C-alpha cells in the first residue's frame, strides 16, 4: 500500500535551516505531485508548495518564497523540503502529501515536528 | 486564494446523534473538496474526497455532499471514536486552502 514516511523531529535555533525528508513507497514516485503542508501548534493547515517528482518543477506559496526549496531524489523515491532562516513561528508539524488526483484523493505522511527555539 | 468558511467552529453532541458540518468557499470549486478527521497528535485522516466519495475503509456513517461553493459533511450516528476535529480542504487550485476546523465534543 502507499506509504509516505517522514524523517524525525528536529530542534533548530533561529536563523538556522532544516531539511525534512519524505520517503515514498507502494507506487511509482515520479507519477504524482508531492505537496508540503504545515500546522503550527493549535493552528490550521497551511499549504507551502508542491513538487513534480518527474520534472523537479516546483510551485511555492508566496508566504514561503525565498525561504523554501523542494527537491527530490528519484533513485530512492524521496522528496525533501528545506526551510531556511528559521523563526520561532516556523515551529510546526510539517506534512508531505501525495496528490493522487481527483478520483483517488490524497495520502499524507505521518508528520515531522520542527521546533525553533533559542 | 480561495477562502474557506467552515461552521460551526465547535459543537457538542451525544453518541448516536446526527451531526452536520458546513464548508463554504469564496468561489466555485466544482466538487474539488475533501473532508478530514484529525485527533490530537495525529496526521489528518481523509474521510471524503471529491465532495462525496467515501475513502476506502472509512465507515459509511460518514457522508459528504454539495458542489460549487456549499458543502456538507454528515456523521449519521455519532460513535465515541468520532469525537475529533474535522476540516475541509479545496484542491481546485493552488494554493490549497483549508477550513479552520470543527471540534466535535461529547455532550
């Protein structure tokens, strides 16, 4: 079955960068977009951007432009989300999401908690 | 960006009750609307996709409806494990946007 397994929790200082990985299995990685969504403590969900694993093309939310980079390694079916110049309000759970299209829906990773604290 | 307005923000209900949650969008999204359940410390679990399609493995007491700008999630016969937060999401275009959530609590 489809699985998205994310990397473990991270603690970072303000100004640092973080990389979150998302390893896909159970389907052909290059066939479906991977999106990244985050949820700050007690807050709603915010879309960060998406990656086309086949071409490597990306689209980022305006809020994160210039700070976020989404990449992939197709040889190991893994997507990455890098966020730089971290601030305390970047403390959140970060999710990768496979978009399998209108007729199937979405599959979510288990989430990765990133804590930004001095 | 498409704005999502979900109501109510919270509700109290008893086991066995029928519960309806509403999601309205700022522009027409056809049926590109998903519903999720989320419990504390867990990832969102998709219940309904394409406005009314039940995801495999989700109990049939969950149902979704609507199109255009007005959508509903109904739980027919609330069970103890259904007490959670529910939210809607549009995938008509990017950026994806989400409702603020409805917390379903035990009366």
